[in-house]
């Protein structure tokens, strides 16, 4: 059967079509919309043209592929309208990812790995069909931000908002220490770490650092989505010497309270199901629940 597909670069003129695609996909898969219009606009504006492609079927946007670069990893997004043609849509845009990835590899001597997330069985089958290998299973966990209890620790600890001018170097060092033995860790320089400050979603008032005296011992990074009222905890870490003291729990409840003050109704985070720190248990004790699971797929280029 012949299909009337067309592919081209995604532009700002496609904003409305992108919103419809994300809303349709997320409503079907997550039961709610999680990506805001601002997130979509940032995606279009921040990704090079050659790395953002759309697929049209009979004139309608039905799938997109986005490729980004982070050291040897190429974190990517490939979403397709969940219907009877989903496998075809994924196949059409998987090739676009391969082309973009090979272009990245031409300027580097290192191998590159495309990374995708699959939520549906149809996606898993399609990704495996085109050479991707499942490497890790993750959970998205959530907490409704109402009737929050208060967690307490020794008065020797204090939490403050992050100051990019004075805290950047020490926070970078602690960040690297905390994640050095995590799955797929790759060291980053201070300059690379500071690039986070340039993202439109960055707000230093939503990054929190935990100290004991002069020692920076933990941190939480957050973003807020004022369209969906979902606050996302993107990173949370406690240094090894200070673990199993209830500090992660303390940081979480502090963060929940701050997100609620920002008008968020729900907090969410993603966690490795094989976390050696038993992070899932920590989050469950803080009242979070698993809302969904997703699988990471890798393909070396």
C-alpha cells in the first residue's frame, strides 16, 4: 500500500501542529498533557534545524524526531501518533535520527549512542526492529502537593537557594561526586555544567543546596510548568558520607513545599528502577507513587 508521507525540518510555523501531536500522544500514553507550549517553543528554538524533523501523512503532522548531543550520548526524542501506522511513522523518522547521528560522529573520534525512551509496546517493537537495544527501565514517580507533612533533621543542616555566582564550582564538584558511580555516568567540566544556567527553564530559586556548616552535602534541581502545574525534580543527590541520615527525605519535603508555593499541584521525577541507592524506596517513603514506567533504548553509531 502506498502512503503519502512527506518529511521536512520542523519550524515555528509548525507550532500548532506540534502542540496537537504532543497533546494527542501524551493524553493517550500518560493520561494527561505534560509538555507545555513553552517547552515546545524552546525545543524548536534550541535544536539545530538539521536535528529536528517532522513527518506528515496526508498533510497532518504525525511524528517528530529530535536529536541532541551530550558527550558521547545523543539523547533523542521520537514520538509518533499512536495509531495503526505507528510502526511506519517510527521507521520513517528512525532514518532521520541515523543521518543526524552520523553527522555528529563525523566531527568526533568517539562512538556515539542514540538514546530513546519507549512507553508503549508498539514503540518497543519498532525500536528493536530498527536496531535499538533496551538498556534500562525507569519509573516516573509523582506526589500530589496537598496536605504536606513536615520533615525535620538536626539544626546543623540548612537549605538555601542556589547562587550561580558563589556556589557554581562547589555544586559542580558535589554533583560529579554524587553521580560518579551512577549508570552511564560521564564526567562534565565546570563550563559544561554552567551551560545549564543558560536554559530558559533554569531558575536559581528552584535549585536548592543543603549544607552542614561549610560543607555542601546535597542538592535538588527543579523546574516548573505553569501550564500543567507540574513541578519536575530533575536531579537530587546526597554525598555518600551523609546518606542514610534522612537528608534526602528532608530535601524532598522542602522541595514539595517550595513547588506548592509556586502554584504546582503535582511533583514528578524519573528514577532508575535499578538504582543502587534504593532511591525508589526513599521516594515512596516521602509519599511518591509510580505513575508509569518507560524503557531506555540505545543504538551505537
